[in-house]
């Protein structure tokens, strides 16, 4: 679960960096989107890299879900009889909502693909115009899209904060000082991701990007 999570996190950061190119203008952003389709050419046919990447991400997502399911079952089997009295466990909001957060993130990923990849849910989208499609998607009149996007990204932030810390602990970090550093690093990386992703829709919403 830790390994698949780290792979997905790496993709999230690379995707975020690409999204931020929208602040350099339409030409730069559209050129970047076109470049993604030509990675590996002429060794690979056009768009093959993207399909390989999508396949790898799908495997990572499925592996992450399967691992989460197995861990949940093991936890139930370890304590088949419910506690007569179970005291409240101190823990972060992220830790207590990891499963629901994961479900929200999965639904958001499906929506995001239908919205800005296949353009199925974006009524004003045009094939081959990624910059214009992003602007149309987060236009003020579609504020509900920005709201949903914001809620989903915040959920990802919470999930990422707890997930990064747990992954580091799973992969061997055990010292008290290391725990403090791991918690601080997980929080910082999560904040960077949330701010980076939300900067795009809010820039469109406020007219900074049009």
C-alpha cells in the first residue's frame, strides 16, 4: 500500500507542475499538453506514452485499493469480537477518515477524467484546446465545479498528509525525532499540493487566468 501510494503521489506532483504552466499563457500550456502526446516519438507512436502511463496509474490505483481492502479485513479478523467499551482514540481528522477520503478521491478522479480528458462533462470544451477547456470548465458561471474540485483536493490533502506519514513509518522510520520530521514533511508536502492544484481553478474564477 505504501509503495503504490508513493507512485501515485509522484504522479500528483508531476501533474500539478504541468497544471501550473497555465500561468505562463495559452501558448505555453497548449504546447505542454501537445508535448505530452509526443513523448517517446518516434520510438513510440503518438499518444502511446500517455496510454502506458494511464495503464500504470490504473494498476497502481487498483493495487492501492486492494491493499486497503486486505488491511481492513486483517484488522477485523484480528478483533472478531467487538469491544464492550471502546474508548475514543486520539488521532488526526485525516487518519480517522482515510477510507471515506479514498472513496471521494476515486469518484473525483473518474469525474476529472470525464471532465477534462474525454471532455464528456465539459459542455464548452473543444478537442485540441486544453487551455480554453480549463478556462471554460472553471468559469464563474460553473462555480459548482470549482466548489466540488476544491472539496476533492482538500480531501486529497488530508489523505496525503496521513498517507505520506504512514508510508514512511511502514518503510522503516521509527525514531521519535524521525517521526516529528515525517509529520512536518507530510504536512508541508500536502499543503504544497493543495495550494498548487487549487491555484488554477481560483485563478480562472477570479479572472487572473482567462
